[in-house]
């Protein structure tokens, strides 16, 4: 049976041409109609379906053939899974094919593409390095060029991921573009994307112009292929021109974009860029509708996550602008709930902020806080929600409410009993927010305690994840401000951990020397001292002779004049006659008022107290002389006056007394 099957398959293939995949498919179908279990015919049919880009039919044929067929067509199986968007399965099948094959070059290519499209860029970079290091089997420059193009694409994607590609970022930020990158439009385009990821928009503009020129001048591409290849270049140019604030050039270039001739993802991105280019105030309802029309993209043509996250965020913002608060709140909550508890992922925290805005319904300040505070009880571990409320408090100047709210949130994380949330509790961003609030309130002790607590956690769990150097450095610097030996000892441990992670860290070496200088000088090594800047270099610019000739600067004690209780008159006070006289109503003036006559300055005093007062008559003068209260008294004149007064009064008094006696006898 096997021999007859092989003869029939050989006869089948001899009747067809290798490039005539339709005829091969028809012959395989005819053979399978006779014998459904013919493994060779199943193999031929699977390859023909893949060649005809009928990947769904190829997967169905592979599933019908079972494990026996899967072992014979691992490359076609992985490629069909990749083209239908089943990236995780494609990566697994391709990896198994690479492990079980001696050569596996084709399987490695599929593995690299699947990991790239699945955004596992680190593994994709490793696979391309393996392919570049292996013999090329006579494939020559074309194969080398393809590998270089794909490797540059992976490098560009690594720029967008935090924690990866630091060396690549340094390469592109320093403007290091190889001459080979300018020889093909694909490599120039990928180099431009890397420059965009690093924020080098000027360099990216030059590279994109070079890529566009090479693409249009290519002799290997047809006119249709040129239009398809130049479209992504133009869209990137529009983005770069916007970043360079060259809006007129971006608008002119946007006229070259035709939304009816290219793939759906390119149309969607181009439509979003066109909406952003509108200068007049758009209708939010129409804008939201236009975004929804092109938002549904096929599985194999979706943007990468860093692109789709921005597009989804724009869609949520347009929904809020068109008062679709309930829908935005429901959509974002579903995505937040699908993520682990207390996540610090930028995607989830941004969704939490949008969700909070949807619940606030446009309210700001205290009104917005009133709407958001009840959500804390429903989502007690939502990082984005807690930080949003803290930010609103800070914007309102209410630091006293922002600090306890963040403290209570961190206490809930510590008491949750879930060790997976502790990295969130001591995340550098959250710790930095609380430290900033403490610093604003002048609580230096609380700043030191919080930083030390976070540093201890990360050093105790450094086996699973490297501790954040910025947080450890801030904690060590805070402990150096203390004079307690225990704090200095803790600072020494922190700087020792930093030096162990990076021996070339001169800042950590200086901190270690400062920590142990007064407590344990024997722990300071010569290499650490050598890392410090020499004293001779620090004082090289100091002119000792000039300092000695200038002498020691002394500050004279400030002599403040004694101020009286009364406020002194201003020095620039104008004379009385120069002042602008206030106009008085005629009804308030006296009847006999003469404006030409000088006003009496003592008119407010009683008549007797005025300097020009003269009492009338002799008796009045004597009476005036006897009024000595408050004046200078002459004792001799007072004694003489008193005796005379007594004598004079005695004669008069006797007569008066006799009269009283006579009157009293009655």
C-alpha cells in the first residue's frame, strides 16, 4: 500500500509544474478522494494551501491529519499559525521545530517573526543573532541584507520598551548611523524609527527623506509596490514634522496620503493624524464616530501595543468629550479588572485615570473629589485612582488631605496579606510621591524613614529583581544627613549594595566613604578613595595669595535704631502748603468764614487753654494767678500769698462769722 501510494504521488507530481500550486492542489484533492488517510497527499495539499495563502484551510487540513501530519509539516504549521494571528501557538511550534531539527533555518525565521509580532523582542533579537552567526548556505548578500533589515526593526521596537535596549538608546542618541543603513530604504526607515523612539526627531527627518528617495528610485519595485512601501514612510514623516512643529510641511505632505489604497491599520493611523492636524475646534461627536469607523482591524494587521494603547486612549478621550461617561467607565473597568491587583503597569494606571475622569463626569476640584472618594472603598488597591485623587488634592493646595490619603493607601497594601503587592507598595514612583509630600510639609524624619524602609525591602528581595538604584541613592543621601551612628551604618550598607551592582559608580563610592569616615574608617578601601576627586584638583582654582591679602571677611553687627511706639512720619512728607487741599462743601463751612483769613490753629482747645487768652477784670487776673494746677509753682510766693490771704481772709471771715452767729441765734 505504501509503495502504491508513493508511485501514485510521484505520478501526480510529474504531471504538474512546481509553480502551479492550483494544479497541485487539485491533484492532491483527487488523491485524497480515493484515500483520505494518504499522508503524502495530505502533506502535498497542506504545502499547496500555504503557497496559495489559504492559511485557515491549511490549519484545518493539519488538524485533520493529526499528529502524524504535524510532525511532517512543522514549518508550514508554524507559518500558518503566524499568518492567522495565533502568535503564541506559532512560537511554540516553531521553537519545537528548531529544537528537533539539525538545521532549522526556516523554522528559526518563522520563530523570529512570531516572537517579533508577539512583541517578545528580546527573544527575536537573540534568534536573529543566531541566524547571522550561522552559515548562509550560499544565500549571499540578499539573505544578509534581509537579516540586517529585520534586526534593525527589532532594535527599533526595543527602544519603546522600558528596561531594554539601553545600549541601543545610547547608540541612536549619539547619532551613530552606519553607512550600510543608508544603502536601502528599509534599513534607513528602521534607523529612522529607532531615532524617533529616542527622541532624535531631526535625525529621523533626514533618514525618512533618504528612505523615501531610495524607495521611489528603486528599480526592483513596481509602481504599485512603491506606493505601498512609501505610505508608512510618509505617515512617519508627518508625525516627525508635527514633533518638529513644522505644521505647514506636515499638512502639505498629508495631501499625498490616499486612504483608499492601503491596508486598514495604515488608514486608521493616517485618519487619526489627520484629525490631530485640524486647527479649528472639531465636533467631538463626529470625531468619535470617525475613530470608530476604522478602529476594528484584522488580527494580522493590528498595530503594536505601544501604538494601540495610544489609539485606545485617544478613543476614550473622545468618548469623554462626547459625554459617553458610562460607556468609557465600563470599558476601562473591564480592562482594569483583568489585570493583577495593585498593578503599576503604565497601561493600567492610565486606564484608571480615564476611569476616574469618567466617574467625575467633568467635575473638577472639590466636586471631582466628592465623586471619586467613594470609589476608593470599591477599589482599595487601585494605584491610578489613588494617585489621581492625590494629584487633585495637590492642585487644590490641600496637602494636608493628600498625605494621609496616600499613607492609608500604602497601609492597605502592606496589610493585604498578598506578597505580590509589596513591590507596588515600595515602587519608586509611589515612594517618591509620598516623600515629596513629606518634604513639602518639612517632615525630614518621615522622609528618612520612608526611604530607608523602601531601601531595606529592595535589598532584602534583590535576588528576584535588582533594586532601583535611584531609590537606594536617595535613601543613602537622606541617611547621611543624620548624625546617628546607626543611620550612618545603614547608609554604608546601601552604598555598598550600589557599589556591588556597579563598581564604577563614583557617587556610591563617595557615599560609602562619607558613611564610614566617622564610624568605621577601616572599612574604606583604597580603591574607593582613589575613585574620589583628588583634593589638589578641587582646590586647583583657589588663589591662596589673593585670599590672604583680602583677609577674613567680617560682618559688622547690625545696629538697629530704637523705634518709638509711635509710627514716624514719612521722610518724603510734603509741607502743609504743598499738600493738595481737600475741597470742603459750602454747607459745612461757617457763615462768617473768610478763605483769605488764616485759620486759628488752637481753635480746638478750650478758650482758657489758648495762648492768647486774657481774662477780664482784676478779680479775674487774681483768680487766674491762683490757678496753679499743672503749672510751675513758686514756693516763696505761695507762702507769702498764703499768709496774706489768711490775714485778709481772717478779717473778712470774722465779720462773716458774727453775722452767721447772729443769724443762728434766731
